[in-house]
């Protein structure tokens, strides 16, 4: 395994804690903490996917929540039709089918929107991804068949071989293992030849192009990989909450995801899960104090941006520039 | 072909477009001149609407309420500029987005605390509530005429301000060369605060004008901001002319799409399919337009010349 | 013998300013061809059109007989053109070795490879190290690029240009900001490269130019006013006027 750095140890300890504590809580009757942890882990997967393109690729996407929604609706819509009929082609409780649907739709959406958005950069890229995210939001909001804004509740979770998703413990184990796989996947990609090109392009695109790399396609590939991983997180989330609504795709959700990645440490392995933990714990702590927890949350965000030297973006670009 | 319906929908589209222009103009002014990306612009639009709504109920007169609410909204804009925006100018665009995102949460939640989660219905005086008949069968609510008139007047005023006044010249100069303008003895900080407040007033006015039709709601800011961004992306960031044309284009396409797309679709597919597909595609139309523009002209239709 | 690089009638304007005015130029394989000219003559604009960073308004550029006028920059790199930058352009967040390795990697097939850690691919790392040894930077191989001096950054630019194995090297003011000792070292190094690569050298430093160039072209206000052997250029009236008249 080679030398373990401090962050390496911190990651290991954090992951072990996540492996042991939530099941412990469930078994001692405090299912609430298991729920919290499940949500934390699922958002951690989404944040990990965003970290690939944002932290390592320099693509600041403000529309990533759309993938969560797409993955969740893949479960929701197929399950809905299996229960209520109306569209036999996609009616199914079969988890593998739903998973393939979730991943393919995420890939297609990422390919199309990424191909267009990546023609721009910086804040223009951000605005365009935000617009596409809202497009997905409005699309699902307009589908009266699936209750539009009011959202969809599914009666039956995805049926997967060997795993019963109705058991909170088994669902959590699936999510946890998925997180570990996601983190390892991102780490492998980042250190590969592909990852070198991606990171080089984030740091100095002109230099990379001069060397002969068509950075547009490398970025697009990363964007699709990231979208598919995030769609998978949506698949898990849909199964966890059994309630799927367009609100999952609203641009403010994307903003929260972005904050998780940046606050936790963009471009680090531990960052995303740290960020999602901070977010979930902050959300819990603040909402137990007041119904209007978004207010202190917003203030914290503003203060952090204002007073971190060089801004948060400076933190994440920091190393080289 | 129902020409009366077409005509009224075109007018509705123009009205929506002009309101969008009011919002987008402030956004593009602030982005073009202050080089500041303000996600919270939509929240100011909402706050303007709520202030006006409350005042209307208090004072009993919509127009009077608007007159009082406009400077109040400008004040809100000024405070936001002083307390938050000013500290962020020197930072990256992306920090602007993150910071103003936090601001959106703060402003939207504050509004919810003050006015509650439900919106306010804004009553109009009788003379504005009526209808005007333009030609045989084409009736349009007088209020919508007022909106269109106001929108065009403001657009004209802005055009005159930016191109023919000393203030406008300073605004345009300030964008390209801050140090030189301040070397001329002009207070850049004050100028920027003024532009910011102007943007707030414009957004607030749009909110005030739309609320008698749709009512006010806490989420209205979050919804309009993205559309405003789409307008300035299509029009070209920093361009007033681009914002005007793009806003009208979007207003028309969105309105006409929602009205006529299902009939169009019904020509080529079953009525059932058309009924589901049409609202879905209509909802996505302006984004499809944005995508097309970006493929053909990534800087937008009328990008301002690089000075 | 057909020239390696041939430029015909190149034109580029920005607003009202004509930066490149009907430029004809050819570069023969194996030569060092220097471009000199007063400040503001449009040298970097010209290089940018050759490397693909800028698109010309009119005219043609061809490499080895095939037209590359509107080909994007990354394609030209594959065809054998590499460029160093007047203001050094390096991946600051990576190590010195990483930077050169990226250049080597670019010539080692496509990089849509996701599994093996790039820093452990020995044939790439070894080749990169070899190049660093050639330019004398091997002792700094694992340091962060941001920690190096300006002169060392310039050396890195040369190392990267070497590692990319491109036949045509466009060097945009490689001596800029170097002290006399460092300049002399770089000149000596480039002298050794002569014949192995083709170099189009943009330079202000006249000592370096006359020490290295096989031919010189003079660019003034976007136009080539003279092309020839160093001695011819030295004694050309128009050139003297352009330089001495300006300075």
C-alpha cells in the first residue's frame, strides 16, 4: 500500500467509523442515526462524482443535482408503472434493469449537455450547467402523470439479487460499499494517464493543447463518468427515500453539492465525504434549533467565502497558482 | 387558425419578455460593469414584490405602493452591495456565485420569516382591473397593457441613460478602466453602489409588476434568476441590447410554445402523446434555444465588443 | 527541397490594427531561422498563428506540403510542431518531471487509459528524466514547478519542447528574463540541437540570434521587410533604418 500520509490515516479512520457506527446505532434501536448515515453516504457518492470534474478537472458544474434526480426517477417511474400500469415497456421492479436505465440516461444527458457546456469555461460554464439543471427540473415538474411538483412515492424498492433493499442495514451496506468503490474509482482515474491530462488541463489548458491533447474530449469524458456516478447516487437515493420529486434537481441542491465538495476540500480524496458529513451534521444541528435553518447556513456560507483568504476558489486552485 | 388567440398570446409573450428584460438588464449591468455575478438578484426581485404587496394592503393603492416600494428596494440593493458584494469584487467569479448563493438562502429565508411561507395576493384598483378591446374580439387586460408600456418606457430610459448621459458614460467607462475613472476624481465605490441599486430597482419593479397577476411567492426569485441567466447567456453577457432582444425572444417562445405546441404536435402524433409531450417540450424550449445559440455562437448573439 | 514550413500571404487584424500584414516565410528543415524586429512588430501574433492558438484572417500555412492554416493547435502538435511561450506556460501544480512526462505521454498513443498510475509507467518517466538530464534540470525533477526560478522555468520549456519530439520548434523569446550566464548556457544548448531539429526562433537578444541563426527574417509592423543570411541582414539598409531609426 505504500506510505500512509496523515490524510490517508484520517480517511481510513473516517471510513472505518462509517462502517461500524451506523450499524451499531441501528442495532441499539437508534435507527435515526442509521438514516442520517445513509443519506450522508449517498450524498458522499454524489460529492465524490462532482469532485472528479470540479476538484480535479476544474469544471465548476452548478447543475449536478440533475443526475441525482435522473437516477431517482429511473427507479421511480419504472416502479410506478409496474404498480399502476400504463407503460409496459419500462414497467419493472427489477433493480438491475432500473440501474441500467439510470446509468444510461445519466450518460446520455451528460454527453449532450456536456458537449454543449464545455464549449465555454469559468462562470459561463457554471451558468450554463445551472440552466440545464433547471431544464431537467422543469421537465419533470411538467409531467403530470408522475405528479409533477408533488412528487412520486414508490411502493416497491428495486429488486436486486442477494440484497433486500427494504432492510435498512442491507441498504446501508450497499451504499457504504458503493462509496468505497466510488472513492477508489476516482482515485484510480485521477492517477492514471487520463487523470494526468485532466489535471493538467485544469491547471493550464493552453499548455496541454500545445502538447497535442484535445482537452475538450478529455473533459467531456470526465463529465460523463461523473454524471453516471452521480446518477447511481440518485438510484440509491430513490430507493432510500422512496419519495422522488423534481425538487431533488433544483439548482439549490446543486449548490449544496458544490459546497460539500469545496468546503470538504476539492481535489482531495477525503474532501467529498468530509464535505457531505459537515453538510448533513450542520443541517441536523441547525434544523433542530430552528425551522429556518437555511438562514444561519447561508450566513456561514457567506462568511466562509468572504473571509477565507483568496476565496474558496483560491483554496481549491491554491496549489499551483 | 384563431388569430385573436395568436394576437393575445403574442402580446403576453411581449409582456413576459419585457418583464424578463427588466430583471436581466440589472443582472447584465452588474455583470458587465461591476464584473460581478449576482445569484441573489432573483431574491431582490422577490423582495421588491413582497414590499410592494404589503404596502398595497397597507396603503390601499397599488400605484402608490409601487412608488414607495421602488426606492425601498433600491435601498435593499444598496445594503446588499455594501455588506456583501463589495467584499467579493476582488475575488474570483466563482466566489461571487458561492457567496451570493449563501445570500439567496439568507434573503429567501428572511422573507419567509417576515411574510410567512404563503404568498400574498395583490389587489388591483378597479380601473386597472378591466379590459381593453383593441380590435374585433381581441381583448386584453388593461394591466397587461400597463406592463408593456412600462417595460418599453424603462427600456427606452435605460438606453438613453447608458448611451446619452454623463452617468451612462461613466458607467461604461467604469467597466473598462476602474483606475482611470477613479483617477478622474470620480468615486468608483459610489458609482458601483449606484449601479447595483439601479439593478435592484429594475428587478424589484419587475417583481412588483408581475405580482398582481401571479401573486407573490417565496420561490419566485429562485425561478426567475435562472431564466434571467439564460437571457444574458443568449443575448451576450454585458450587452443591454442583447438582453433586450433575447428577453423578448424568450418571452415569445416560451408563451407561444406553451399555447400552441400541443396543437402543433397533434398534427404529427396522437392527441394523448401530444398532451404529455407538449408541456414537457414547452418547459424545455428556452433551454433548447440556449443550447442552439451556444453551439452556433458561444459568446451569445450580441457580445459586447472587447475594449 | 521543399521547405518544412511555408507561410504565404498571412494576414491578421485586431480591430483597426493590422498585426500580420501579408507575411511570406519559409523555414527549411534543419535550419535555425530567427525572426527579429522591434517591439510591437507582431512576432508573438505570428507565432500564435503558426502554432494554432490564433486563426489568421487570410493566407496559408503549410507543413511538409500539407495545409494546416485552420487546423487546431492540438492537431499541429501531432503533426510535428511544438511551441514554447514568451511568458512561460507550465503546469504549475505538478512537479518538473510531471510536466515533461506529459509531453512524453502525448506522443505515446492516446491517453484514454484509466487504470495504471501514470507516475509508475517507467518508459514514460525514464524518457522524461533523460530529457531533464539533457537540459540539466534532473536534480530538481521531483520539485513543484512553482518552486523553481524563472530561468529554470525557461529550461523546462525547452525540455518540454524537446520531449515532444516535434520536428519544428517554435521558440518565442526563450532568452527573455535570463541573466548573461543563463543566456550563454541556453545558447550553447541550442547550438547542440542545430541540425537535429528545425527551430524558428523569435528573439530580441542579438548575440543569441547571430550566434545561432542560419537565416534571419525581419518583422516590422507586421511585415517581413528582409530575409537572408545573418551578414546580409546585418548590412541591410532597410533593417538598420527600422532598428536604429526606432531605437
